[in-house]
C-alpha cells in the first residue's frame, strides 16, 4: 500500500515515524535522472531556495519492479502544521508536473498545482476491491460504506480506461453498395445515427441505432486506485477480461455518398460525463462539414483523391525561410481582381498564389505557414476568425469554401496547396490539437476520455480556452495522428506547427513524430513549446521536433533598443545550441507572429505604441533586426507584412480584427527600402553564398569566433573561422547602441579579400557600391549600424 499511495499522493508515512516522498520515474520521462538531480521543495524549505542543497536531493531506489526517486526523513516537521505543500524540481529549475487527478493536488492563488500533505492520509487505511464481473462503464458508480449514514465516493474511470483503443477504420465508410458508420464512444449506453439526403430535411432525419461492437479485451490486473472517505476514486484496472467495448457500428446497404449525418450519444450523466441525448455531434472523422455544428458530409474515401506529392520536394529544414500568414489577411487587400466571396477563402488565395505578383513569393520565402484552416467555431462565413478554436480536425474550414454544402472545401484546399507547390513554396499548417472550440463535439462523446480533468471532474484549462485535450488517451492520440496523416496524404501539406504543444506532452509528440515519418520522412514538425502550464523546448531537444524560440523573440526586442549583452547575442546567433537546439534547424527564430502586437508596434519610439508611422530610428532598428535574424543559425520566420513595417496601430490582441490584420500592400511602396532589404537578405540566405548560415548539424568547435568589447553590447561574429567548411568566410558585426563602438579584430585575418555586401541600409551580394566599411584591426561601428562581409 505504501507504493500505491506514493504514486497517487507523492508521499507516504511509514510505521516508525518517517515520511517518504516518492517520484515514480516511469511517470516522468521529461528528464534523465542520470544527468539531472531532483530536489524536494515546499513550504517547509522555502521552495526553490532548496534547489542545489544536498540535504533535499532525492535518490534513486527501486520499489517492486519500478525505479523511483525518494527522500526520507522524520515525519513530524511535515505533518505539523497540516496542509503543507510540496513539489519536485530538477537542478535546472524545471518543475515536474503533478497529475490533476492526484487526490491531494491543490492549486495556489496563481493557479499552480502542488501536492498537499494531509496527516489523515498516511497510507495505512487503503482499500482495494475485486469484482466478479467487469464493471459497466456506461453507468455511474459509487462506493458506499455499509453502515447506516456512512460516507461514499463516486468512481471515475482512470488508468486502463485511457488505454482503451481500436485499430478499426473509423468514420463514415462509403462503399459501392453499402456505408459503414463507426464511432469510438467508450462509455456510451446508446449511440444513434441521424441521416438526411438534403439539408432541407434535417428536422426529419432517418434514425438508426448503432450496436456496440464486441472485440476481446486484453486481460488487465485487478486493482483499484486508492480510495478513502470523501475521495472520488479512480478505477485503475478491471478485474477480468470481458466484452465491454468502445466501438459502435452500423452498416447500411446503400452507398450514401453526399448525404449528411450526425450522432446522438447517451451515457452516464455525472461529474465525469457530459452526455446529452439531444446534442448533435459531428463525427470526429468527418472529411467535410457544412458548419461548426455539422452535419458531416459523407464522402467516398477513394474519390477524395490523393495529393500529387511526387510533384514537389519539401525543402530540407535548414533551407527553410518561413512566412506566417492568414488566408484572409493575404486576401483582404490583395492587388488582383477577386470577387468579395473569393477574398474569403481557398479559391481566392489560389488565384492570388498563381498570379505573377504573389507577394510572399516575390519576397522570396520558400515556405508558408498558414494559420489554422481546419473547421473552427465561426458562426458565419463572413465572420473573421483566426481558427484557433477547432471543432473538427479532418475537415477544412467550411467558411473558406465556396460551397460548404457540397464539401467543396476538400478539393479547394487541395488545389490551394498544389498552387503553392507550383510556385516552389512548401505549406505548413498551424494546427490546434490542445483544445476544442464551440461546440466541443468530443465533450459529448466522452468528456472524461478526451479531456483532461481533475479528480472531481473539473476541466483543465492550461490552454486558456476552457478545455484541454487529454492527448495521452490512446484514441485522442490516434485522432491527432490520423488527422495529420489525412492532411499529408489527401492535401499534400509538408508539415505542421503545433499550437501550445506543451499540453500534448513530450511522449505524445514523440509518437506523433514516429507515426508521421512512416508516411513522409521529410515532414516538417514545429512545436510552440509552451502553454500557461510550462515550457518543453529543452525536453524536445532530443526529438525530431523544431520549436518556436520565444527566447530569441524576446531578446531581439530588447537588444535592438540597447538591452541584452554581446554574449547573449552570440548564443542566439549560433542557433541557441545545446539546451534549446541540439541541431541548428531545431530553433525557429522569429521576432513577430500573429500573437500580440506587431514588431514595429512593440519597438516604436512613438508614445502611443503605434508604429503605423514609424520614426527613422524605428526603421533603422528594424533593419538591424532583419540582418540579425537572417545571420542566425536555425530556421528564420517572418510574419506576413513584417517586411513593410506592418502595424496594427498598437492593438495587442487582434484575433477578431480582420480590418487591422489584413496586409496593407501599399506599405511595400511606402517603405520599399525595408522591403527590398529583407528580400535581399532572404535571397542571400537561400543562395550559394549563404550556405554557411544553413547548417544541418552543429558545426565544429572552432567554426565561430567572436569579437566584443567589455561595456558594450556590440559584437562581431566570424563564421567558418577554422575553414572546416571550405575557404569561404562570413563576418557579421552589429552595434545596436546609440554610441559609436570600436571592436578589436584579428590582424592575421585583415589581409583576406573581404568584400562588404551589406550594411544597415543596403544589401548587394556582389559588394556594396560607393563607400563601404573596411575590415581592419579595429572594426569601427557607428551607432545603430551593422555590416556583413564575405571573404
């Protein structure tokens, strides 16, 4: 019982007045116990101040067949006063997460989850039960004391429940003479299919009951989670094999291609269920939908078609230059002849991409990252929406389709991806698998299975959107993987950027990577590695995922205004090596994205916080940022319009403001020098002479050599200093301060045939004309200047 309690509570109290704090290593794969020390911290030792103190270091031990970390000591100081909180933290100051279902999990005023020590929970009065038959999870269950007036506790599915899965094909499977409907609903008591050939008849649909499919279930161990008076106990294991299953199915002897369908699902109505016999549920595997509430459109899988993936070769990661863009932001003011309807969706953007003046291609980026295009909770076609509230992960957004009722979104999005490919541009999709919008259809299929909850059934909200997907559940993970595979195989997309990937967890991210690379070895995988709960970029460093580098973003905003240090700049220019990136293309470097204010609004000197009319210094600082961004190892990313000093008039959150977000192409002419400066840097970066900036693996120790002067933030960085990658060298120097700076340089390198190809205003790959900055034993950098030389 000690081990059982330790897993659940993080501690147990022994019989001889000692307390043991316990961390099960199999539950924490985010760190290596051989490489990192772990410390016990809490109210009793001033929390993080205890990190590094040997007396609070945890030690490796074995408990049964499991490896654990333990800390043991006299119990009195921890039990008095009662309710003291604790947590585990690594020597690198990474806080290890606590399951929200832990009976003693408690939140502080800032929303942080901690363990609490309860003197009444010692581990000496736990109960386990063996049932004669498997429990029927389609009903609500409680454990009650037999004595009159005794306390009881509701049972919640847990443990094995989230491992329930099927390998069967799911969704509406239309064949030549029959249609099969399959839905995974693990706790349903009844599933009803509704069908109609016409949207005019949705109030009088044909109704069919699905039958729970019987498949043999693997025998599972007999054990329940710890249960004490007042707890909501978690059912960890069923006692015997049985035929209780989660797949519901019906076969109709007719091809129903083009019909509309939805489900009703009934089940236990309690704190752990959100079942409703009246709620219309969109099939999670529907290939197309009429709108956010459905109905889904039945499509023959064989007629969906396959993307012509052989016609385009995805660029290798180190050769990527990404432009982040929103479909309607690109179209709103696009300088081509489009109807008002075309400016709202896929067909309009296809026309713009195919036009010779398509903005992103002329700028020179070779990859577009589209903000979410999967079905979201927009209520009307005209409503502007960023797309970060998805309701379906298979269907392209109906609001971007010319005829949603016909499922035209499928062919139109495939044509759009093909148009990008024909222009030599890869397509990355920004995907949101960490929560759902309104209605959250998975909530009505099984809240407990698909969404993270605490022990009382309350939804987790680290996404800030009201519900967090339980991505570790077997079928939730499969749904994510199947969705991505569908986007690759049907539409030909080249990769994905995962929104708030921290909420999915490193183990799930590894599984996604492994699965997707079986069908597309060069798939581009990028994580937004944080959520309101934490940050996992360091943990992803040992995977094949790249990550948005928020540290780079924040540093550059500070550095060009005179903050930061030369050593920090050197670290970022080298590609944020080791902790953040084990290989250069693992960091996506950026200074502006769709979130928050634009670059120019953040750094402007204007007191209003609006950079719509930038000052001369605003522009100069932007040029310093551009030069630094494209001199940095890793994958550079810009936001659409950033090259022309895009401003949102200082407004911070514009997710509903299409009027502010639309790219203003007139600014390209107004600030043509800045636009041209970025375009030239991109061309150089992607060209033969920029190869030293496009590293696949970490370069040799002597590849870089830096030159700085104490007391200044200025820096000069020499690339290929050791000639390990041929005779060519690059030298980049920057002074972001308001005073002139002299930097020392190696006199032995001065005689090399240096050619200056860029300064803070100009870029010419064949060498700047007119006056240029000489390479001498002292590099003279004027205020707010930069330079790039080649030799």
